[in-house]
C-alpha cells in the first residue's frame, strides 16, 4: 500500500501531493498541525486531537474547514486507504495560498493536508533500558500551547540531541524544565509525580493527560508545578510522554544518571497501565 495524502478534499498517493509556493504555511509558517497515531487499526484519541486542533485554529483565527464528524470520517478513510495497522496521521491546516503579505489575506481558502505513513514504534530495548536527554535553553515564543508549524527551535534542539547521542532535548526557561522538543516531561521527586502545568510555555499533551489519569487511577499523587533543573537532576525517576514516545523512561540527563540509572518502578508501572489502554 502506498503512503496516502489528502489535499483540499482529494486523496492521492503521497508522492503526487502538491501545494502552491504561495501557501502561507510555506511562506510564513502560518499554520497548525496534529499528529495522531493508530494502534492495530484504531485511531488513538481522535476526539482529543481534534479538540486541540480546534483550539490551535481558534487561537490563530484559522478555520477548521470541516465539522468534527467530517474530520473523523476523512481521517478514518485516509487510514483505511493506507492499510497500515500502525500509522501516523499527520494533519496540517494553513491559511492557504495568497500573494505574500504579512497581514491576513481578505479572501483565501485554507489548505488542508493529511498524510498517512507507516509508523515504526520505538524499540522494546529503549523502553527496557531507558533513554538519555540533554537540556537546552528555550528559544521558543510565548504561545507554545498552540501547535503551530513554526518548529525551528524544536528542530534545532532535536538536532542537538541527536548529535549528542540523546533521544530528546528538554527546554529550560528561567531555570525551569518545561517539556521536550516533541514530548512532555515528568519526574518522580520525593515519591511524588511532578509535571509542569499547562499554560503558554508547554503543549497540553494528550499522552500527558492520559499519564496523569493513569497515575491518579493508581492513587499516585500528581503535582502540576514547575521543575527546577536541579530538582530534575536529583529526581528518583524521569519520563517523557508523547504520541509516538508513549511513556518512556529517561535514565540520563545531560550525561548524569537519574536514580540508579535504570527505569524506575513508577515509570514502568505507568507504561504497563498505558499498554492496557491501547489493547482493543
Ligand atoms: N510537547 C511538544 C512540543 C510536542 O510537539 C508534543 C508532540 N505532539 C508533545 C509535547 C506531546 O503531545 P502528545 O502527547 O499530544 O503527542
């Protein structure tokens, strides 16, 4: 089965998908996105992703173009056409093509793009052994809660992590660890699960919410508060959450071991709980 694209109402093989060079997503990064994954043929938390897409659209005065039920039908169809049981559904809405001018064009049709690709899950070994991360200064803007396609600071941070042999880069602003370039961060500090609060400096992760729910189900207290870098370095456990990252133990931050340098008990238990939720 080929990788699939959907561009402004039409399905086609991904290799044939095109947008205008005057598209404002291309020219200005004037657009938003979502990445949804499927597990064994089922689209994971589609409602939550569509709600977040709508919040991003509202924040930037963009139209969702389709109703929620239409979005769902299109996404299911796109996924069905690809035939991949485990797929990444990428959605992007931009303000559309218009002569280049910073202010919003009076009349333009938003561009709606969906691509479907096969998802390669993270290895079991990474989950068993845990991953390492680096920290970087947060160079992003003041609305990180909007899932905008402007990702330069994120890609630069991720590139730095990759060249350091690390899985992820964590952004630090005013001494506080906020989130990863493409994931949310949690720590277990003095027996309590801590994660930075939602607000303008993090993306409200869908897996983050899920992890908080799972922790509370197991009667583990979760505290939403800023995590100073020194506290993270001294934590018993650190883990990341994200659509493709799932719940991933972190065993090293900036080359320093976390806890005993192995995935912690709470993280491992949360991951097992998470796996239960994705099994049909
Ligand atoms: N923060 C950032 C900056 C991200 O890009 C992502 C990935 N979408 C996340 C957090 C995790 O969010 P989610 O669990 O919804 O994938």
